[in-house]
């Protein structure tokens, strides 16, 4: 039996507003427990919610960018359930008339291109957080997150692999970051994903019994959780057992999931229209004004980079990962000092390596587009070698020095004087007679070794092209 995995996603995205969805409490991450809440977001008797207009704008922008139909007349509903992290014993959400429906996102994987359908996008408030203290054997409630504005994006069950799931989430994260509606920081809970998964025999049109997985805090964890749960369900069926509809908690350290609770259906939440909030009307003027604020999105930018600069898909895709990186790249191109491919290679190579080592963003450095392009131009003009460029980068990225300053201070200017290099070449040949013999014996990689020795003796300043030419001439 060949099995097919069927997956749908529910992605919760925290919106980047300064205040909560129905009150004026801050949405700032962190803070001492229960210091970012008020009578409204903790559901004290006699309080009334008031919708934050920015939340509506961000939700509509997200819906437009995901190719959804915007619901011109929508409303909120009450989702009733009793749990310690929800002080009101209900959550204000949208069930019957969500703000956006029927969208689509195009993804690309090694298997090819695919369109993922968006069932709906709705607004809702977040719940609090339970913190367990194992030493005191206590569980305490922190209500700071209560009322933080979310959009929940629900897909159709269109995914068939973990690769497709990750491709979609990366595309979603990029799109929302370009819109500026969320920072999408998974480590701070700004982007959270629940995975609904079932299996069925390949070719079957009937959906199997699905489970929902929670506590997925990274793309890597999501991929591992998908593969584990698919395997778990297939094993159950092969053993003649039944897959039960339930919610399961993923433990990334253990690499497996555990039963959390039985899965509720919509009727279990006793939804009804929220009586304390009026209907939401999206007029045509607002819709068009928000549509006009949507920037060039990563998919369109990627295609433009490939067409205008000749970059391969892999490079262009990485440059489009976030708007800051793409903006930096375009500022470099606008200077016209060096080739686009060279800028891409340095940004995605050594610059990214240094930033990752320090856990910094490029905005945290002193590396302006002008300084990076000046350095690359020195390499392209053969004033310095590529190796010397790495030394220059390490200096200019954290200081106010220019590439020219560093080249002068460290004497990194490339030696192209033939007479000076001939002496180095002869010295290396005399000291490496065995390698010379290997070269004459047909081992072509011996030449590369000799070039490297010449570069070392010239302290990285020798022009490698001239050195290779002199070596080939001297070796006959």
C-alpha cells in the first residue's frame, strides 16, 4: 500500500500594532507577568471592547496580498471555552463572516510549482499563557498576551509533504514582512502554526481522520512533526487500529508528539455573534486606499531580479527573503559600481556569514551599500584580491573606515608587477620539486597547489591570474 499525506494549516500571525485589538494596552513583547493588561482584555464585568482600526487595515492588506476576496460586511463571534489562560471564558474571533476568503498562494519546491488555496483569513484576539514552575509544582497564568491582535490564516488540505508546508510558510512569512503587518518572529510567538494531518491510500478521494498538532515553534520542528505524525498514523492503520481525531502536542527534544486533548468541533465552542461589537463595513474607498499601499511582493521581485540582473533562482530567492535585504541589494545596484552577481555573492556569502556569527542584522552594522560596492569594485579592478577583500570586509563592517583606508593601512594592494612575482614563482618551484614532478606526471591539481603557495608567500597580495600564467610558463 502506498500512502498519501494530506495536510492543512492554521497559521496564527500576531499583527504589528502598538496596542491590542480591543483596548489600549501595549503589545510589546515580554514585560513582567500581568503588567500589560487592563479590565477590558481580562474581561472584567461592565467593560466593553472597541475595535482597533489598524487591526482591520492590516487584516485587509494581508487578505489582498494573499489574493483573497475581502468580506465587505463582516462581524465578530464569541468562541466559548473554559481554560485558565482565557479569563473571559470566551475568545472574540470570526467564524460566520471572516474578513477574507478564497485566496491562493503559489509555492515552488523541487517537485515543481503548486498553488495552495486559502480557505479564509479572520481576525481574533490572543489568549494568555500558562507558565509551569516545577520547583513549586505550580502553574501560573500570565495574561499579558490576552487581547493581542491576531489574524488566523486557514488553508485547504492542499499539502502533500513537509517540503510543501515549509515552502508555503516561508512564502507567507516573506509576504507579511513585506507588507509590514507582522514581524513574524517565531521565537516570540508572532508566527505560530497548527498542522492538521491525515493519511489515505494513494489515489483515494476520501479524507482520513485528521489530528491537529500544536507547539510547533520553528520550520525545522514543523517538518519533523509532519514526518513523524504521518508515520504514526500509517503504523496505526497497518496494525488494524483506528486513528482518533485529537489534538497532539509536539515535543521537539523527544522528536515525537503526545496526546493533549480530544479534538473539538465548531459546535463544541457554542459560537454566537459577539453582542458587544457592531458589524464591520469595509467601504470601497478604504479597500482601494489599502490596495495602493501594497508594495512589490517577493514573488514579483524575484522574477524581476532574474530578468533584469540575470541572477539564478536560488540567489534571487535568498535576496527576496526579507525586505531589508532586498532594499540593501537594490541600493547597491543603483550605485552602478559593480556587477549584480558580485553584490549577490558577497551579500549571501561572507556578509551573511559574519552577521550569523554575531546574530546581527545588516542594519546593526556600519556596512553601507557604498562601502560594500567600493570594496567589490576594488576586486573587479584587480586592485586587491578576493582574499584581501575578505580582510577588508571584516574591518569595514564594524567601523567607519572605508575600503581604501583598510587597503592602505594593511598594505593589501595586489601585486601585479611581473618581475616581483617571477621571483616568488621561482622560489616556490625550487622549494616544491616533488609537486613539480607530479605536475609533469599529469597531475593537473598540482598547479593549483603551487598557485596557493605563491599566494601565501606574497601574503595574499599576488595577482593569482598573473601567478598562474608565470607558473605555466616556467613549468613548460
